C-alpha cells in the first residue's frame, strides 16, 4: 500500500508526503465547504490521477499529517499493492428516502460479501439523523463488518455540508467506501476523555434527539442548577458540557453534544438520539484527559498492525477543536504518540459527529466529542 498527501490552500497545491503513488485506487479528500464549492481544486487531481475516483467531505477543519488546516483541502491518494485489495463505493442522497435508517440500508446493501474488511462512511452532517443512519447500516451488516467515518462539517457555521464522489457533490449525500481483500488489515479506536460529574440520572421525557426532562425535572433547569455561573451562556458553552448516555448493553457510554436550547419549551436538542428511559450523566472537559484519549484511540487503532505503509484517518469533533482552542495541534501530536511507525500517514477532519464501534465490538455507533481513528494497511 502506498499513499500520497497533498494540500490545496490559497489556490495552490503542495505535496506533504509521497510514498510513490502512480495509479491510486481512490483519492480521499477533506476540505472547507466554500473551497469545495469553487471547484478549482479538481484540475490538479484529475490531471495527476485521471482514473482515480475522488471522494470528498466538507469539514470543520482539515488534518494534514500533523497539522490542522483551515480554508483548505487535504487530498490523500491511496494505491494498494496487492492484487486482491479492491475498492467499491456507493453514494445516495437522503432526500430520496423516507428517513435516514432506510437510506443507510440502501447505501450498503450491495456492498456486503466475505472479502469486505471495512466500510468508510462519510455523511451529510446537517440533514441526517446520524443515529438512524447507523441503525440502518447495522441492520444490513449484522454487526459483522466495521463501519467507521463521520458526519461532514461546515466550520462553525452549521449552514450546509457537502459530501460526494467525483462530480456528484451536494447537500444530503452519504458515501460508503468498501475496502476488500485478504491482505488488507484495518484497526479502529474511539475515545472521548471527558470527565463525568453528578449522579447517574434517567431521561424521563425525550423524543428522538430532543430532551425535555431528566429525573422528572426540566433538562434546561437541571443543567443550570449544576453548572452555576457557566450556565449563564449555556448555548455558547455547550461544547464544554456534553452528556454521556449508556448504550443498550449498559457497558459503554456515548457522548452527546448539545446543539440547541429552546427556552420557551425548556427542551435541549442533542447531536444524536436520546432514548427515553436511558441512563445519563453530565460531563465536563479536562484538556490533559482529552489529549490522553487521543493517544489511547491511536493505540487501539494501530497497536496490532505491522509498521508497514499505512493511513490513519482521524475524525474528531468540532467540539474538541473549540475547547482545545490553541492546543488543537496537540491533539494530533498526542494521537501520533500512540503508535511509533515511521511509515504512517495521517489525515482526517473535524466533524459534526464520529462513527465507529466501541473497543471489542463491531457494531458501529454515532459518537460526539470523540477522537475516532481508523488505520488501514496491507500485509507483506
């Protein structure tokens, strides 16, 4: 496996690293939404690699090896060296389906076979119900194939997001890239690093991703009671105080970010479904714990892989970028500390949601506020 990484910024392309790619199987791109819409980035890629499909998603920040870029596009050309390693991809638009669950089923229904090693999932980040999307996908994969990826971003704007393949790049798209072959080896890891505080509580009144009551108290009032002075600007500080919700097994906790607050109805809308009756706890950030979690995510993703040429795809939440602020590059450095491999390439983006299984599981989940890393390589 060979990879090459290029950065498009201020109308110019530069080469970050090239391991000798000549005829890539596909090109994986992450970029600012406005830069994607200008469409000028394609000329270089199509000239250099005319036969390679280009998969792209808009972001809230681009990751080029060990640096966070903005107002740019990061392109990763991936060329497999083994004849058995193959790529298959599909793109659907959410507007053509009854709901996100049905869309998820249609997206991956033709991709499943015994050689499938991984599905990379890139989804619209605004129109999708991410929880329903992964539920639909899991119903097809039967939790036998890892699915990792994330929801596209639009910086801090939350206006619209773009995903697509080649010239089909538009709002509402969801793309699945299937990787096949006996020589392919993949790993994944997902960690949050958020601290919990206060007692475990019950969601006593909620509908999908909208929560009205926690422990029979208005959710907004409960947050304000616990956060004190920090609650005065709760909407703008929501990234600093997510909530954890236990999954169906009761063994793992998923982080959920507050998206909006309705003061009249006293409801809170989260970035993922919040099933009524679920157990939850309030959360707060600690910079050192967030950075350590990134190291752990990389270790989980790559510790059992050989130190061959590889690509690690980091998908991390816009909320982490906000709270880490000037230390955002430290998150990438901390992640790379989790695997000493001089042949590794790193890429990724800041997202509106991350998709990955819990450690030790195959079933994919929608996460918020996590560092999710997928590492891909080929055996010798």
